[in-house]
C-alpha cells in the first residue's frame, strides 16, 4: 500500500476524475497570501527559491551494496552471456521482471528500440504493412518499425495528455494497417480503453511502447500487459536503469517464444535457426545492475507518485501552467517526466523561453522536451526517395503519406510543453518538491516584471 499521505484508493479516485489534486489535498495546506511570498525574481537580482541544493542524482542515487554485490556475483560466476546458463542473471531478471509487471514472461534485449523491432518482426509485420504510432516520441519508436521495412504512420495527439488521439488513430487505418503502437509518454497511460476498442474493431495488434512507463497501472493492470506485447527501456534516465537495455513482456507464450527467437538471431531455444532476426540479447552485467535495484524499485515508484500528486495539487491555483491530463482508469504513473502545458496568455504574454529562464534562475531545472515532432524530421523524405520503399509501396500511397504528415496538435504540444526530468527530483522529500511549486508561484506573481527581460 502507499503511505498514509496518499493511499492507493485516494490516488485511483483522483486520477480517474482527471486530476491528482484531490489525492494530495489532505497533505497540502491552503495557499498563503501569494503576494507576500512573491519577492524579487532571481533573474532580476533577487535570491533564488532553491540555492545550491542538488536533487537526488538518478541513477547514481540508487547505487548501494545490493547492486554492487549483484555485479560482483555475476563477474565472479564467469557467466557473462545469457546463452551460457538457463539460470544466469539475464534469465533470472526476465523471471523477476515478468513477476513484477504481472506478465507471464519477459524477453530482455539490449535496448528499448531493439525490443520494439523484435515485436514488430515477431508479429510478422514487414514490407507493405503499416503501423500507427505517435510523432511525439523518441526516434527509437519509429526505428522499430522502419527496421522491419514497414511504414510508420503518424497520428496526431490529444493536446492535454500529449498522448495519441484515438480519433485520429482510427482515421489513419487502412487495408494495410497491421498494428497500433501507442506510446505512454512521460510514463503515464495512453487512452488504452479507446485504443484497445479500436484495435478490436479493426482486428489489429497492439504493441505498447511503455519504454518510459515502468510500473504504471491502468484499470488494475501494468502498462505493457494490456496490448499483445509491451516494450520497456532501461536506458540511464529511466526509472529502472542499467545504462542501455530493454525488455518485452507478454502473456501469449507462443508469441513470446517468437520474440525470443527473433532477438536471438533467429535461433529458437531448441538451437534451430528458424526466423530472420538480429542479435539483440541483453548481457549479464546489465541484468545484474537491474536486479540490484529491485529491493527499492517499488518504494521509489511510490515516492514519485506521491510527489507528483503533491505537485499537481500545488499547481491548481497557478493558471499559467496545466499538468499533463491523465485518463480515466489511470491508477498510477511512472513519472519518468513531470510535464505541464505553458499558457503564454495567462502569463501576460511572456514567452516560454523567458519563463524557463526565470525558473532556472530560481534553481529549478524546468525545460522544453521534444523540440519538434517526428513528422518534421528528415527521415520521411529519406524513405520516400529510397529504392526500398518505392519498391514496397505504390507511388499513390507514398504521395498520400507525404501529404498527410501534418500533426498540428503535436506542433502545439512542442510549443507549449515544459517538463521536469522527474526520475531524480521526484525522489526528494516533499519539502524539497515544494521548491518547484514555490518557484513557479513566485515567477507567476512577478510575471509583469519579466517584460523587462
């Protein structure tokens, strides 16, 4: 159970209503007089809200003797590759991670991108096929599709949640669509109720890109277990990290065996080369680092959710920033990032860049996130002009693909988004997290003065 300050029941009720404010209301006192708290902006010579106070340094802050012992045990064993032992560190991690996520099995890979590509190949998706996904994500999402020589079709976003807009997903479906790849951005759930209903209506597969979403829950199920397959990243910034690394979870044992065979250069557990596949195996040392974090992973996940709820409650009286919308059914998030939309008009016309400059001067590291969506990157023109894609797709399809690349809602999100890299800061004490809200409050109250900047 979560702590008394934020019970699981309170959290579920709050996010199901579309706001975390109610969940934290018992722990957040009513605002004091904002004008009294507002002082000279640090950007204009005043004292910063947070001065010389480092945040928990993720992932180094999770390093302890348990993690060291896990690495040493693996090093001393002489089993440094997963195929040396069926009970080695990687197979052990796979069993433990599947258990943690409520899935029947797991296949560990060298990166989240590798996990996504493995799933696409395992589902038999390839040349001539299309997969609908988000333009607002890491390039690894589309590379998992492009590596199979399928076509990534970009659907637009819901501007409040920063997630795929199910209505636009359905508009993009055609006779060649084979799957939907929702991306749980910031570690919070997409509108999975709608996405799964669409997939069922059109007989499509669902590959969850949950690379940012460790332990997040939707209607009693962990993200990654709702679709056919779920993919995760363990890159350094993620809330479960080993530098690089990835994983696939699922409940269809036959499909998971195909994932294993694909990621093992097409070779099955029987030792027969059966499929086309790259060599995407996770190494034993990555798994050792991950296993060494397991004793504290639930505690850290709870702390991030509690602090996110507190911060959202504090934000409710500041009209210039709106936290990421969470869909009904959301029971918890990963809070890899804590994100908000910046409303320039409510800050008296002060642009986002100036606001961020003022916040950083107060000692709070808010920043932009993705500068532009993938629909504006040059890879599209590259594939449209490639011999491979010209061979696999008709001139008419490629023409329409080029014409339909616009995603105006994604453009708006890129222009309005501000984010806190939350993996470390949301592990701090609630008193320290209060500095974030205090700094935002201070800048908001002094917004007219920012016109001098």
